[in-house]
């Protein structure tokens, strides 16, 4: 498969010492760029209507931008700019129902469950005074974290018979990836941070080869 993922990130949070008290800071805005997908898998056709497969795919680099509000070193009211990027590797077990065959076209629906390894790059955090954006703290760098998370997906699409053994596959997938570690601790900037996960709407194009012969229409 190859595809394109329209990504939507959820909020993140981290702890920071404010006035001698450890305070939980939550993001006020998060944005993750869209990215490309590449995947492969192998499966088993159980009968004319039901099939399963195991897939692995890679979501290419998605740039991330977030912000928080609160006090900082230069003022009591500041807004931060938080820059990073992420990549994701997903292993998923899927099941599909082929609804009917119309000539060369077979529409289907499906669902999958598995895990995603999400790898964050270092996060750079800069906080500036709300009334004077030129009055800023130094930029702090937090080491990015990585780890496995729960993931699930819902799919719909259609396969197209190119030859008896080869099928083209055009589909849509909604994927939800759970929360996890995002960045590490900095003695001044605070941390560690955790994100609340993200989801994506994906458009995919693939090819599927049927081994062991096949029935003609």
C-alpha cells in the first residue's frame, strides 16, 4: 500500500515548577502536518466474503506545532511555541467483509486492532510575553520519547480485478493511536510530557496478489 494521511493531534501536558509549586501545564493548541504512508501485509481468504490479514505500515515524518499559556521566566502571562515532529510504525491484525462482487469490483468494510510505535523528535520550547512577543525565555530542548501504543482502525474501500490473481485496492482508513510519552525532563523547562494520542483519515492505494490460483468471474 501507499497512501496519504491527514493527521489530527490531541493535546499534550507536562509538569513545571511555577512559584515553587509543581504545576500541570496543558496545551492550548496542537497541529500535526499531513504525511505519506507505506505498508505491506499478508493474509488469508477464509471464504468468498471473509478475509483477514496482518499488516505493517510506516507513517513518514509529520511536523508538529503546539502552544501553551501561563507564566514564564520573563513575565506572568506568556504563550509558548513548541516544535517537534513524529513518525509512527503500526502493526495491525485486520478482518474484512467483502460485501458483493459487481463485475470486476468488490466493495468491502473492515476493522483492525494492534499497536503503533510512535517516535517523537526533540521538542524545542520557547515562551514569550503575550504583550511583547520579543521578550522571550531562552529556548529549551526536551529529548523526544518513543514507545508502543494501542491502535485501532476502521476501513472501507473496493478491490478491482486486474487479472485473475492480481487485484488493485482503493480504500479509506480511520486510525486512532492512543496516548503515550512525548518528551523528557528539562531542569528549567519542566517535563516530562505526555501526549493524548492522535488520529488520522487516510486515503490508500494498493495491490493484492492471490496465491494458489483463483476463480474466473
